[in-house]
C-alpha cells in the first residue's frame, strides 16, 4: 500500500469510528485468519443484570443479596455492578464491608457486619476448600441459559447462588456472520464458566471457545495459536486484556474500555462493537489491494 492509500484508509476509518494506529496495523490485519473476542462487553452489552438470588435452605434471599451487594460495592467488575444495581432496585439496605479483597478472575472476599462473605466462581470456592455439591445441577441449569452463576459463601459455608445475565448486543449476530464470510475463524475467550460460554457460543454460531480463562491466560492462548502458524487478532476492552492485545498480531481495543487497552492496540473502535471489526477488516483489505 502507498502512503497515500494508508492516509485515505486512516481518514475513512476515523469517519466510521475505526481509529488506526499505523500502517503496520492495516498490513497485519489483512493477513489475520483468527479473531479472538472477549465475551463480556464485546459480544455482549457488558452490562449484566441480576436475574436470580437462590438461597440455600436456612438462608433468606434478601439477606443473602444484602451481604453480597454490600461486599460488591468495593468492586468495579461489571458483575459487581449488576449485583449492586439489582440490590438497589430491590431497596436493600447496604452495610459497610471491611477487609475487602478482589481475587482476579475468581471473585471477592471481605467481612460484612462481622460475617465473612465471599462471592465468586467455582475456582474461588475450590480455593476455599469448598465443593459445589448439590448446587451444581441448579447452577448448570442457569448456565445453560447463558447466565453467569456465582456462589456466595457465608462464614465458610455456601449460602446460595447469585445469577446474572448479560444480553448479546443487537449488532453481534449479523457482524459475526459477516466476519465468517470474510474468512475469519472466531474464538470466544471468557473468564466465564465453560457451560455458560458454550450456551452463548451455540446461540451465536461461534467456532471455538476458551472458557475459565484467567486474564493472564489470554496472551498465552494467542501465543499458542501463533505457534501453530495462525495470524491472530484479539478484541478486548479490559485493563486485563492489555497483554493479550499486545501479544496479538493485531490488537483491537473497544473504545468504551480501559485506556491501557487502547494503548496496547493497533485499532481502536470508538463504538466498541463487532461492526467496527467488520469495517476495520474491509479497510485493511481495500487498502492492501489498492481498491478504491
Ligand atoms: P470476564 O471478563 O469474562 O467476565 P473475569 O476474569 O473478569 O472474566 O471474571 C471471571 C469470573 O470470575 C467471573 O465470571 C466471575 O465468576 C468471577 N468474578 C470476577 N470478579 C468477580 C466479582 N467482583 N464478583 C463475583 N465474581 C467475580
Ligand atoms: Mg473482563
């Protein structure tokens, strides 16, 4: 591509909300065969909603929600916001949390009103020496609906499940179809449970999934694909995604996400949906083939 065609692409991109860092980003995107997308905030709206609080026998639903939400006020995770908002909508009286601790990719811990509270995924409760036992079937039923299920632990015992749902963006299904037509293999990476991930992927016709992915794993997954000879683009929005965006042949930051993600990326999508990826890919193609 000529410097002139690169400039044209950069200008056209900017008008369409696709910010291109440099010529290499365009050149590399043209060669990409595999696209890794983060589920939360990329495929989905990224604003999960609380859908169910399922207390175990002997626990009260409102009390379980009060403790969970009081703890989650200390977290900035979208799941935490869902729980806090859900509690507000249900007029729960919050309490102060102490000793708050966030465990990346797993959940949160702390003390609320003298009670030890933990909320998170299977990895979190496993680390605490607990087993999901009878609750597994109940959790799986929600996951099969594409919901994200968290365990709530009170004083070292599982007190129930909290389930949230994050709707798929309106533009996602059509954009995925086009990306397939443009020859990309699509892999969804998520910190979510395998079962939830599979339910979402099946609905969207996604080729492959990587579930239970810790933020640090994303860069490793990309490296492995690259070692198999694949050319990989990665779309993500979180602070946690920066290393993966840097590792990818092409990093695509969702403009709605964290600044550090944007700094690590070759492309930034102002609107932060998959339509932007379709546009970026088409721009790369027309520019590299000097199509006007
Ligand atoms: P993703 O970006 O795909 O949501 P994360 O690594 O942020 O992945 O989170 C992975 C999992 O860890 C979540 O699905 C959830 O089960 C658990 N988790 C993370 N943060 C929290 C939190 N603040 N409260 C409860 N669970 C959490
Ligand atoms: Mg995330």
